[in-house]
C-alpha cells in the first residue's frame, strides 16, 4: 500500500496489516461523524486517509510499551 491517500476500506486494511489494529470500515465512517478516529481529507464526497495520519493515530491509541503489569498506567 504505497499510496499517498487510502480510501476507507484500504485504510482499515492498512491499520490491521501495519499495526495489528482491527477496525471495521463502518467504524471509520462513524468516527468521521463523531470524532475519535484518524484525520482524513475529502475529495468531493470520498474520504481519503494518509498513511502518516493513520500511523499517528495508531501510535496515540497504542500507548507506550511496558514489560510488566505494574508499569501500566491507571
């Protein structure tokens, strides 16, 4: 997926392949209305996600790595 912008179906696939985060296409659509999802741009009515925006969102959601449960944030 070496494209500058991805449609929702490819954005969901990208998140799963690159980050192991499973997100339904419908969930991305809902987040576009309610907020909380990755940023996107529109070309007419088509939402397009940049890989950089998907990466930034995934990193923010995943949090920092830990080696044991006592390191987890509450």
